[in-house]
């Protein structure tokens, strides 16, 4: 690995010493920190970069929305470009940079500081994933949305901004953003000095989802698990009323189900996703709110909407997530949950398949070798990787694991924590180890 010792400007110290020798007063901070004073100009000078706007920022920071010109196809850069959206939270040119891979669109609100940026008191560069949000070429060539192309986006971006920030770099991301963080390291292992990866599943064999089924059968109490199954059955027992209500709501809101097929198919899909959605962002305290067999239709419908998010299955919501489902159906893989307790109540075989979420005119050809390749790299060559999982998160059913070739890396599990696992939620001794590793990699 290249030498990652940070180069810190000594201009401030030299000027201060000279002032003392000449009998002058202290150097004014505004004159000493020229690297920070002209940070906008330095960023704008990066080829392919533009400052879209500068926003208000917390005290001690400057915040910029940026656009960076990327090739649609990194193998053929002359074939066309698109602008990738970024947000830079600048602390100091002398502080580490945490590059946060969102995995999705960045949204309109500026993201807050990630945990690694807080622990390092560093700069943060938030990256919108290619083909999401505003970072979508026109026309869209879906074949150029793969893990190597996205990793190459991050590689070009990191290399470009290292001309501005000559300090250690740390990459991070959660869930799909955590997965993308690992993929970037797989193809460009020396771009950053370490990575903190949160709640990232490692779906090596997409044909076998038994680990997820076994995992959710261990969560909560037996009574809670049975209540969930009973509520799923209750929705489908009342299917006609539930689907009709769903369809009326969608029509009134101007929403449609062309991609999924119908409100009835969408309802069944939402029911099958209950175990994943319930535990991914909830905990056992929600068990008391699960409706029983005597609950009125209003309560049952509202509960399903709260857990599975009924709007998600409409065309209007799926359009924004089409890049996500495309990636699931071509490389990342996707868990389908067994539901023997719903025997006799299901009408739509295969409704859990990724094809359900993607318009039929978009081709899906799964590449089973993609995730196995990444998994083998982590086990054989991965270095300076921290994986953080929640003990109650279904994503941890198939976690990344280290192997004989993994170096200076660790996998941690936060007890009784869902998809929002953090270093702060680890056992004290694990949190101390993780924090020490992060700070060592960042030379702090």
C-alpha cells in the first residue's frame, strides 16, 4: 500500500514564528489559513467539477452542492458523460476526508455528518450513486449501471479531489451505500485509507434465502412472531376489502400499478415483505401494536401501510427506485421470504421476484459471479475494513465475513439493534476497538 502519511501545511507555524522574531503581534487566522479561505476556488479548479451552490452550514463548516462530470461508460469515456451530484461539508483542508456513498439519491436536504466524520472531526463528501436522483444520463443505458462503473465513478472523484485534500481519506456508507463502499474497495483498494461499512448484506448465492428465513424466526418472542404471522393472514383473509381500499386510495392520489400489475398484487407483495420491513427499522416494542383477529379493517390496513409502506409499490414511487431494483436483479441479488403460514391465501406466484418491480421493457440478466467475486476479495485481500451490523437486522443474516487473507479488519455486531446500527451502539470494548482503528487509519 502506498504511503498514507498526511502532508500537513506548516505555513501557519512558520508565519507565526517569523512574526515573533520580528517583534510583531500574532498572525491573524484569516491570513494564516489560506488553504481554507480559497477552498471554493480550489474545488472549482478541479477539472470536471463545478460548484452548483454554497449553502448555509454549521459553525466551523462550509457546505457546497457540487457537480462532477463522469463518463457514462468508463471503458469508453468519449461515448458520453453525465453530471454526478455531490455535497461537500468542508471543515479544514488539514482534516481527513470521509467520502460517504449514499447508494441512492442524495435528496434535497443536505445530509448530516456521518459517524466517521464526527469521530474524526473531518470533512465529508457525500456522493449520489450513478443513475439515481439528478445523477442520471439521458438517454438511460441501463447496461452501464453496474458495480464496476459506480466504483469507477468514486475512484475518479477521489483522485480528483486528492489534489485539494492531501490528507487521509476514509470511505463509508450504510445498507446499499455500504455495499457500494465495499465494491469500490474491491476494484480500487488503495483509493482510501480505510472503510467503515454499516448494515451491508453480502448475498453470495441469490438462489438460497434460507438464512433470512431462519434469522427472522429468531427475532423477538414467539408470541410476537406469531402475532406478525396472524396479522399477515388477517390482511389476506380480508383481501377483497383491503385491495379495494388500496385501489381507491391510489386512484384518488393519481397513482397507478402498471409495473407491479394491480393493487391486489401490490397488496400481496406488501404482506410478504412484513417480516423484513418490521424488523429492519423497528424493534420488539412494536409488537404490542400488531393488530389481532378482532381488529377493525381500518386498523389492519393502517398497520400494513405503516410497516410495509403501501405507496412504495406504485409506479410513481418505483420510478425513483428503478436503479435500485435493476441492480438487485442484475448483480446484487434480493431476498425472498418463505411464507408457509400463508398457504392457501396467496394468489400470485413469483410476486417477490425483482422482475415485479422493474418495467418489462428493461432487460434483467442476473450475473451470479459478481457478488461471489467481491466476497472472495474481502476474504482473501480485504484490508482496513470495519463492518458494523445490528443484531436484530435481517441484513445481518448474510453478512460480510473475513477470511485468512483479510488484514487489519473486523466485523462487529451491535446487540438488539436494527438496520441503523452504529459504532456508538456496539459493546463498549468493541466501540473502543473500532474507534481506535478508524483514528489510526486517519492518522488521528
